[in-house]
C-alpha cells in the first residue's frame, strides 16, 4: 500500500531539485511546495502536519504550519540585524577601521591580511555580500597603488566573509536555524555546558585562513599611504554593539530562544530607521529603498523551507534517514563525523546550504543520540562543513559570485579553475583546522 510520506518526500525532492537548477526562482518553488502540502493536509490531516491535527483538528494544521513550523523569532532577528547592518555600512565606520589597519601595519602584506581578517569579523554581524561590497573599494585602491594582484585579494574577501558567517547567532541564516533547532541562545555560541562552542571553532579556521593568505601576500614589504575615510555617524555602530550585548543579556534570562530576542533586535532596527529618516534627513522614499533592498528573498525562502522540512520531519522521514546513515557508518563515531563533514563540504560547494542545514540538523542530532554521543559533535560538523564548504567553488556562496563580478569589471576576469586554485586549499586548510578543534573539544 502506498504511504503518503513518500509523496511528501517526492514533493520535497522535486522542490530541492528545482531550487538548485533555478536559483533565481527559489521562492516560487518553495511557495508552490508549501501550498501543495497545505492543500494535501486538508484532505489527509492525520498524515500531513499531524501534530497540528492532534492539537486542533483538521484546520489546526494551517495554524500549526504558520505559527509553529515557521520560526518567526529567527525571522525577526534576521530582518532587524540586516537593517542595523545596512546602516552600519552606510555610516562608513568599516572603511575607517580598514584605513586605520593599513596605517598601523608595518607593511602592506600584513595590512592585506588584517583587512581580510577584519572582513571576516564584520561578516559575523553583517551579511556576507554587503561586507564584500564595502571592502572591495579598499582592496581595489590598495591593489592599484602598490600593483598587488587583485585576484587573490578579492577572492580572499569572499571566502573570509563566508567563513565567519556561522560564528554567532546573528551571523547568517544557518547559525540562526541552528540556534532555533538546538535551543541555543546568543551566549551558547561561545560556551555551552562549560565547553568552548562554535565561535571558537570557527576562529581557529580564521587563524588558519590568515596564515594561508600571509603566505600569498607576506612578501609585499612596501608601506601603503591612504586617505582617511570620513565617518558619517557612529550611531549605527552603537546600535550594532547594543544588539550584541543585548542578545547576550537576554541569554542570561532565558534558557531558550524566545520571542524576546527577535522583538529586541527588530526594535533596534526600527530605531535605526527612525534615526536614518530624521537625523540623516532622508526622505520616506529613501527609507523605503533601504528596507526594500534588504534580503527579503531569503526571508520568504526560509518560510517555505521551514514548512516543507516540518512536513517531512513529522512524516518520520528524517528519523529514517538518520538510521540509514547509522547503518552506513556501522555505529563508528569518527566515521559518522567524517561523513557528515565531507558530505556537507561537497554539497555546500554547489548548492544553497540553508535548506540542506534545515534538513540535516535533526538527522545529525538523532544520529548522535542513537550513538550515545554529544549531539554537538555532529551538528557542529554539519555547520562547519556546510558554511566553510561554500568557499569551495565560485557558485558555492553569493559572496563568491559577487567577487568574481567585481574582478571582471576591473579587468581581471577569473574562471572556475582560477578561483579553485585559491578556494580549494583555503577550504581544505580552514575546514581541517576547525574540524580538529571540534573533535578535540566534543568527541
């Protein structure tokens, strides 16, 4: 007899396939999959979104999908932090910091490495593509003045921004999704259960990445001279700091990621828009443009993915996948760790890591529980592999595509092989460094 869960699986797989093939229409396909599953749930409520049916009957599945499967707290954090990040970039503070790094560096080689490290640190709180766009003019100017090869510099901006995205709760969607699933608060990203957490695991990767780029740029001994970049205002920087310390404070009062975090970040974002409108004397059209240019596509994409993955989870398919992987590994802890890490690197090198992480987090956690080990070992391996794996290819992350576009515009086009010459060793070195510390801390 045909089980409905296999139809749910087919719908999910078809959606994923279409998202991979037609990246620019991914919201269309996730929305279509959600609508199909919602209609299906009205006919078979005990089979699709069955938890909602158990709670409130046939039409309870709609409320269940909208209010419980979709994590609105995460979405509020994302929108609020994107708004603050956009204002932070507008303030010109990042450019001023870069200028200061160049001035205090003993030579340009070290200055380049410090700028790349700074790019990674900024991307902890600011969307990766925006970070690359802000830092690109600095890289281009420095390269022209000292006749530095712009190609590894621009590729470095992209891969370093991608690397740090998962270090904190507000870094990138994957870290927010992880926090939602694992019940992590802001502070848990630094220390959890008395053990160093994902932030420090990623920092080892960044140190390894800096050493890698020093090997490329360290021979440049000339000293660069730059003009000071005028700062528009430090208020967005204060908002960014308020968000960081506010989330840390909220974490002390809440053992799980409640709506307080999302509301707090959203209020800070609204305060920033009010400042932008009145203090900076911007028109309503300019404010609307800033809001409109936020990454709304990812927001709607996440909503669809939350619902679809919720459906396949409640159908029991993720548990079956975890058992299948457990059989492949033979219950060996290290083989399971290596399998999740390598699979995540390879897949994220070619496809969007957001839907992959949403699907695989419960699989990794279940697999770890079945083996009787700390679930962080496999969930962190998933995060490290999928986020650092995005650096592997030119189309593994949006920041990579943007950096290639800038190189082409500046007369330095780079092909797949050229990008891979830098990105492949960088990905191997940074992933290995982070994975070794992860294994040492959480095995």
